[in-house]
């Protein structure tokens, strides 16, 4: 999931760069800034309506099942394959962008650095919220 957000961020950056080059206005964000500051990706956040449609017992059941499933060997293996595939897509996309415009390297580096900082910020926030997992 972490890797998917990187793809989305890079794709977003790639879609915004032509607009910046042409001095055209950027599209409005999908949700109000106050929601974006809280980490929402859109009005109400992803899957909010679906989760709210569940009973408290169903939500608890889903959360418990997810906790158990995330350490299942098949899930761990599939997650590793997904992360490797994501990295391959990101590398291919970067190479294609550099081929299309060799001068874009510094812009891509700037975006990657910002994404790494954001990832570290998110990681630190998560560590403060949740107790550390026992091995």
C-alpha cells in the first residue's frame, strides 16, 4: 500500500508538471484543505461510507480478521511481490520520463525527497499512535 501511494504521487506530479509549464491553473483539490490536513484523500476518506454501513460487531470482526491475515505467509509473500512490482513500475516510469525529457531529473529527485520525508513523517506519527508489535 505504501508503494501504491508513491505511484499515485509520482503520477500526480507528472500530470501537474505540464500545467505548471504552461501557466495554466491547477485543478481544485478533491476535498477541502482542512480534511486534507487530517489525512483524508477525499470527502470522508477512502471507504468511509462502506465502513459506516457495517455494524460495530462487523467492523470489529473485520479488524480482527485483518490483523490475523496480515501475518499469513501467503499474504506476506504476495505483499513482497506487489512491492517488487511497484518498484519496477516506478523505475520504468522514471526512466521513460527521463527519456522523454532528460532535464526533468532534478524535479523527480525533488519529488522523491519530499515523498521520503512524508513517508518518514507518517511512520513517526504511526509509531506514536500504536504500541509496538511484539515479535
